């Protein structure tokens, strides 16, 4: 969803609430999920629902890489020589 919508109203609000429920479900089953709000939570503006088509795609990729490292899923990203 784009960051030009308020996250607590209409369909966007519904999607945010559903996303939080999915995160709770995954974590409740032993998984490791987080909901990252790029605009309000991470400070990245001008996003659409197509993260890597946006002009700030490198910033989104950096956030994903940081998250992968934090949760220990960066094995394929490590530059081990």
C-alpha cells in the first residue's frame, strides 16, 4: 500500500490490521515475523506497494538486508572470503 494513505482508515486500515494479525499468527506458531511500516515506522516516504519499483528501492533493500542480518537469515548475503 502506498504511504499517501492514512494507515487507520478505510481499506488501508483494514490491510494494516490484517497484516498485524498475520504477524501475530506467524509468531504464535513459532515463526519470526514483523510488520515494517516504511513511512511512519522507518522514515521512508513515497512508497507504493511495489517496493522495488520505487525510486527509493535501494533504501528498501538496505532495510530488508538489515532485517535479514538481525534475524540470522543473511547467510546468502554474507561476503565471506
